[in-house]
C-alpha cells in the first residue's frame, strides 16, 4: 500500500520534502498540495507531483478523503492550526520546526493528541536521524559510562543583520535543545547564558558568540558554544564525558589531502550539506509509522519541551550569568 | 510510472535487492521472481514482494510482458545466459558480479549489446557509488593534479580454507580492478604480483598477503596490498599521489572514544557494513536509467575488461615478479 | 663559563632537576646540595653530583661564594624564605610551584625583587615551555584572529582520598591558571565554578568533575573541565576560538595502530610523560638567563597572580555558580 | 669528566654539531677544529668554540693528545681516510653519511675496526634516534606481530637540476635503507625499482617519482615511494603491516586549525625541521659511549651494508622492473 500524502506549504522545505517522497523514498506519494501562494503549489505539481490535487486551504487538504497523512511545512505561525486540524481528522502529521510559535500553542497540540489517545504527530527534529548522532547515542548508552558533562558547539559562518540575540536560541540552539534531551534521555532543570566579548564580525543587535549552559535532572552539565559568525565554516561539535571515557561526534566525511604544505580537508559551509541525509531518514520513518496510522520519532511533547526550554534560555540571555529554572509539567503517559 | 522489475536468483543478494527495491528505494517494484530453488523465490514473495509472480525459468521471467527490467542475481555461471536473453528482449538488466565467468563470455555480452545499439546492462560494481570513492574521484579530478601513483589495500579479517590464491584476484581484487579504471579514467597495460612470506594465519593453498602492481596506459603505477587474513578488521585503503598533492579515501565514519588509556574507534569487520549504502545508490541509478529504457553506471565493457585484467593478474601470480602484459581490444563506440 | 648551581630540596623533583643539569643540559653543573633530610642530599651527591658540597641549610647554600644560582625544590611551605634569601644575595633563583603558599607571601617576593630592581626569579610553570603550547601560542598570535573563547580540560586518571575539592584548584588548575594568562596575554577579572553530579569514582570530600569559568579583561571566556578521576588517562586539552578560526593543542605523539578491530593509539596515563621534555627546556632557559645574572620565563608576578586567582577560584567553589571578582593590583614596571 | 671533541669539517653540518655540543648537550666540549677552508674553522672558533685549537689537517687533529673523540663532517670523499685514522689512533669517531663513497671503502673501515677489536665508529644515521621511529620500532617489536609488509614514502618538495636519478638512492633512499634494517632487524636480499611516468615538475635527468621494492631475508617486502619533486611538502611516511595489525609512523606534531573552510595543519617543508631533534639525541648517545672509549648506534657494518644496498638499488634502476640480488658477506662477530 502506498501512503498518500498532502503537503501544506510548498516553499523551499515543502518542495524539497515533496521531491524526497516522490523521487527518493519508498512507500508514499504526494497526492495533495496547498499553499497561500497558489503559484508555488502549482510549480511543485508541475515539477514533482503531476498527479497531485491543489487545495485552496490546508484545512480542505486535510479533509480530503484520499489524503492519508499530512506534511506541515508552511510558515511557522500557521503550524499549530494545521497540526490541530490533522489531529482532529485523526491523520498522521509531520510538522516542521517549530511545532508552534509559543509554548502554550505547543501545549494545545499535546493536549489534543493526548485526548485523541494515540500518537499522530512527528516534529521535524532531524538531528535524531543523523548517522553521527545515532552512533554517538549508541556510544553514550553502551560504551563510556553514565554521562556527566557535554561540551558542544554550533557554529555558522555568518548570519544576516536581521538575526538578533534571541534568534541564537530559537533558530540555532533549538536543535541542540532537542537532541541533547534525546541523547542523554534526560530533562533540563536550568539554563544559564554567558557572553564573551562579541566577535568583530557580529552585528549591532547580536551578541555573538554566546555560551549556553544547561543542567539536567540527573546532574549532567551541558555547555554549548553558539557562534553564528564564526566565519570558517558550518561546524557542529559534541563531546560527551562519561564515567568511563569520552565519545565525540564524528567529523563529516571528507577527503584528506596533502596540498600546498597543508594536511587538510574541506569543512562544510552550508548546514544543508551536513544534515541533508537525515531528512531522508526522518521522512522514511514518518512514512513507515503513518502507514500504520501513527507517528514515531520526536513527539509533540518534545516540541512543547523545546519551546519551554527556549523561553528559559532567552530569559537567561536577559539575566546574563544567572541560572534560570526550567520547570516542566508532568509528562503525559502517551509520551513515555 | 513505476518500473516493474523481475529478479532472477533469490539467494542472499537477490533477496536483499528485492527488499531494497520494495521498501527503500523509490520508482520501482518487484513484479516477478525466479530461482532454481522455487522455495527460495516463494519465501521472497511471501516476505517482501507479495504481488510478484513466480516463474519457472529466468527466460520465462524475462519474456513476461509486465516485466520492464531484470535483475540477474543468480549463480555466477548462469549470468551470461540471462543477460544475453535480456538484451535479446531489449530490457534493461542489472547483473551482479561477475558479468560472465570467462572473458569470452563477457565479450559475447558486449557484442550483443553493441549489436543492439543501446546500453541495456549495468554491472554490479557498487564501489563506484560509495560516497568515499565518489569524493576521492572528485579530489583526483580537480584538486591534486594528474595522478602518478596509487597506494591501496584490501584487507579482510579472515577467509575459509577453500579460498585459494587465485581467488584473491577473482573474488577480492576484482573490486579494485574496476574501481581504479573508473577513478583514474585509464586502462591497464600490465600486471605484476609479489609475494612476501605468508602470514601465519593463512592456509596451505593460499599465499597471503600479496602485492599486486598494475600499470596504466598513462603511466600511473598502482600497488595494492591484498591481505585476506589480516585479522584486525575489514579495511579498504586508497591513496592517490598526484602532481600537486595527495588525496586519501576517508575512513568509515566512527565515534572516536577515549577509553581505557586508548584513543580509539571501531574498525569494521564485515564488508557489508562498509558498502551497504552504495547498494542503495547503485540500484536507484539503475531504476532511473531503466525507466528510460537504458542503463547507466558500470558497463558490459567494464565487466569484460575486468575479466581480462583478472586473468592477467592470475597469470602474474603464477609468474611471480614478472610483468604480464594486458592487451585490450578496441573499445566499441557505445562505451565512450 | 659553566653556571654553578645549588639545589635546595633533593626530593623527587630536586633530584630529577639535578640529573637534568648534570647529564642532559649544557652550560651548568651542580655544586651544592641541601635538604632537611641530609641522607637524601647525600644520595644525590653519590648518584648524580659527586663534586657537590652538602650544606646544612638552604641559607648557607645560598651564601656560598661558588654558588652562582639556586634551585628551590624543597617543601612548598619553605619556598618563600629561600627565594627571598636568594634575592637578598642577588642570585638567580628557579623556584618550583608554588612560589609561596599564600598570595601575601608571593607579594613579598614580588616586592623584594622589584626593590632589587632586576629579575632574579623564574617560577616553575613548565607548560609555557611545552612544544604543544608554544605552537598553540604561535597559532593564536598569528593565525586565528583575536581569541574569544577557550575550551579546555585537565583530566587525571585518579587521585587519592586525601585530594579534596580545593586541591582541584591549587594542585591541578594552577597550571591552566598560569598558562592561559601567557597564552592569551591577558588578565582574569572573574572566576565561576559549576559542579555537575560527581563521578562514581570520586571520593566523599571531592566534587569531581568541576567546570571552572574564567573571564579576562579583554572579554575572553575560558571554560576548563577539571576531572581528576576520569579513569581513562592523563589528558590535557585546549581549544582556542578566535575571530577567524580555531586552533587546538596537539595530542601527544603516538603510534596509530590497527589492531583487534580498533583504530587506536595509547593515551598517556602519567603527567610526567606529558611534560617531561618541557622541564629540560625550562631549565635550559633558566641556565641561559642565570649565566647573565638575571631570570627569564614565568616571573614572581606570574606566581603572585596565580596565587590570587587560585584563591578566587576556591571562593568560587564555595559560592557555586556565582561569579567571584578578581581584582589585581597594578603590575610593577619590572614585569612589563 | 668532559669529553674533548675535535671536529673535522666545519661546513653547515659540522658547525651545527659544534653548536649542539657546546650549547645544547651535556658532557662534552669542542677543543679542536679543522677544515680545508681555514676561515670556516676560524668562524666556528669565534662564534661557538673560542677555546678550540685549529689544526691544519684532520690527521693532526686526530693525533692531538687532548682530543678524546672525533667528529668527521667533512666532504664525503674524505670520510674514509679520517675514520681510518681515528681507528688507528683508537679514538671514538662519529662519521656523517656516507661512511665512505664506495662499498669497498666502507669495507676497509669495517676491517680496520674489527682488527682493532672494539667498536669506535658511529655512523650518522639519525633516524634511528627520531622519537617517531623509536616508538614505531617498539610497536613493531611488541604490538602488531611479526612484520610482513612495509609501505613507505620519502617525499621532498623539490630538488635542483643537478639531482639525477641515482641520487634518489644515494642521497634520499639511503635513510630508508638504514632505518628499515634497524626497524625490522633484518637484512635485504633483493632490490627492484619501478618507474611510473615522471612528474611534470621533474627534470630531464631525473625519473621522479620512483618505487623501490626491497625484499628481506625473512620475506618481508618493503615498498618505498621516493618522490623528490612532490611539491606539497617534506613528508616521511611508514606503515608496517604485521601478523596481528598495523602500526604507522606518527605525523610531526602540528596545531590543527579550522580556518577558511579547511580543517588543516601545516606540513613541514624542510627536512631539518623533521629530524633536527634526533641530531641532539644521536650526538648525546655518541658522547655517552665515547666517554667510555667506545661507540654506540649505527655501526661501520651498517654503513657498509647501506653502501652495498645502495649500489644494488642503482643497478635495479638501470634494470627497471627486475629484481637485483643483494648478497651480503658474513657479519663479523663485533657487530652482533
């Protein structure tokens, strides 16, 4: 049986997911498209999904009887309404980050899904599907003893002037916020932010780099350097110090060259090159679960906790150096 | 349009390719199966391809009107007849190694395809699809200047007693024989084999390790250590020395750990773990080309040249230390 | 001219320095020895320095007319008195860590040397002479742009039960405290300590690991993991994030092996193996300067600042998570 | 007791060894100098060894009663006569490469030393003192099982036009010829040379690169790439394949940087930077042995075998591809 998928939001990421489903992955096809910009949906139909029907609204697409599952890849502010509609229709739904633009919105989704009684939502935290993190998690779980400290870094070559200090949390650290909960199987209890002097390449409204320190319920301390104007490349680092030893995220595969008095390999400069393969794996996982009428991978609860944690980190930016408590509500049984 | 594929030979590799096509890749499905052991074909139908029809013979499968393309994954001695039948039927055909068990057999396939006038055959040299070799080829083509020397190694942890000296060529070096022609875009003109003392873990009928030295038409010298009882792991190494610098095949991705006074990472011990991902890429490439009625990737000519070169290497084993000439016929225009 | 050196304190480090001077380095010889345990001094005379005269007291040794320069390698509590006596005698003096057991004591040495008007004292911070740190400093000064963040770690396999929480500062972090001031050519303005849960291998009176965060006058933030029961080895790490890129302290030279399905190299387990070569370089530097009647390398002022900073870090341990200000007095011109 | 050394030949290497002895190492001093160019000897006296006496001839220097030991660092063609004179005088003698310019000359030295009945000569094969090779030898002896294959490379950035094909053996491979006998504790039985096409940067009278293949008495095969116009750096590689695993010579220590989309470290470009530290160790070893009236390290026999092997390799260049036998005379008991 081929899973019939409708895509709401056919911008860059929606278009790329449509291509992935129709041309790369097995078990699904795109049957429906919708976008506020109808021309965008028509272009995807023409180029990628000629058999798809175009709907005027996301709600109409969700309601269509031949749509088995939904991808929400529209503008962030609209995610909540479409995910809620998909839950109401009982259809599996893959939602790109963020699940909602506020913690309250994410909570409403959690509540709706809990009331529905079965998982339907997968949030697009693709790092959990990256082969490097998967291997790191295995090492953390089986080789190095219980984790005590995590040293990490999230570095981008440059960001535009519109990128302001809180975006280092909402747009950048958000990936670490989710992946470390999963990696450590633990929850955060506090956040703290330290600012060294800003880099000369930073902008007037951006303190960059910053060091975010998260503490978990089991007492692990995570320090993450977020440096979005690091200039030299896109570089994701993570080292976990455990009771018995240390495990480190692998560098991306690269050809080592001896050239011009340098032993060298290229560093990536575009985040897409780093994580592109994990999008395939995450969507294949969605297709497999949705074919059984449910969802797998990152949950609504994960999206909700990410929102709460992000808010605490932004508060911690404002209270530089002080620990800001993170108090999570009780986790519903659906997510255990 | 979904490409309808028939599989001739449902042993380990045939079964795995069927799974790949039905569950992992996009654009194709298994509609036909055949095996001398009918129970094997039935098991694949039951587990992987419930809609497939089982045929008594490969020829009947090839003739079936709803079979668009054929996978030949049967016993090596039968490859030639099925590939010739597929060409006769004008159907794209993926054939696992070897294309034929003799150079003459491979030549008959080349001749049939040339007469047909269009490429239909892809040979299963999957290393050309490995991301490491693809990156290495890019570095060789664009970064290090024209290649002059290649240092390589093909190491297996252990082989059984039935593995005798010539199998180091036919079963093991065969991969290097193909991949270096592609990597260097060059042809061989001679082969030479040197034997150091054999390892204590080797067997009575196997000289192991051995060093195979190939020379190309452009004057590049390739030395390959073949060591099939190296004990420590499955390890594929390749370093290309060019006019301006050196490029080296990446190590497989692994988590680096600091543990027990060792900075360490696991080395693979099973060849399947090393090249499993390249099988997906090679078959996807086959599906894309077959959907257009043709073939891509390694050609019948490549299979034929590999057979000629293997024969020369085995002669070189017998004439230890002497250079054995490799005289290739003119390449048909179809393969330029 | 051969520099005539007297050694006060012939325990392990004093004996080793005597061997170094008489058997490894050029330009100096041991002419005088003194130790509260006279048998220890006699053993060094017998084994290493047969021509040396043994003195009853350090003061008598310093006063001897044929002693050109002094090594103070006695028990830490006695350092101050001997260094002051050497300054009073106008003789160059190499003093092992700590310069004095209190900041006040170190200040008295600074004042005496300033009054003397010329440098006479070198403190035994040998990391400044380690070839790895020297190369790192060169990269920081010339390759990666101005430093913004330092990530570091100081890990020991294990410590005995007597090692309590403040010793992680006084005995362990003390090396980083000195070397980062030199590496960054900057001064500290605050210290902060964070404690994750302690490792199972730690002891009742030791919180281990800990994270020490130092801030410098120019706004660089340094975070150092101090983990003295890390079990897997003796491991010193340092990564400097600059405006243009990142430089990392090299791993100690080690043979990489492929063995037992591991790509591996040994990690050191003894700190002496890591820094033994730098002792040669530091003492050779002392000999060269002392031959000219002065001192080079780490100054009394450096020893004093290290003492002040250590005290602030211990306070920061007590005020977990809070920043403790480090207010340095004005640096005397002698040390510019 | 301070060893009194006379230096015959005060060109670049003689001058540097004089500096080493007077300023870096312990236990010796320069008391005598001699050079065909007297001004050169006087410059060394002035700059480095003010107390040295200058002699008109090497023979006069050797005969001087206050000269305990001799360094022969003169023009290669004169080595034999001075070493023979030192043996005749019963004085320990360090001789730079080559021991003699012909195998016959080296044999005369061996015979003279054997007749003298005690080792007096150390040949300047400094690689045996390099910390990397020392560590590699330890790994070969104790970790990876008996050696079977060695893969090696000796690469220089560039050579001048006067450097012709046989110099790749006499001036370049000579280091590998000695160090692999020591590393493997084995002797050569044949040599073979293969020439790929020459690099565009090579010269009319130089085939470059070349591959030299040596076979040992125990059946180990060594292949060495010699590439003296490799352009990218000075690079010495060595990998030993043993029964149980593989050990590799470490890369020289270097700071790894992330800079300009490259993960990179500098490669050396000058051979002196690679082996400078081993000169200190080799001369210190000479001083220690000479102080006892004998010699240590590489022997006259080693110098003689190197000469025989070099000659065989040059013959092998002329007989491209053919194995040239290396027949060594019986080793005198003095060298066991």
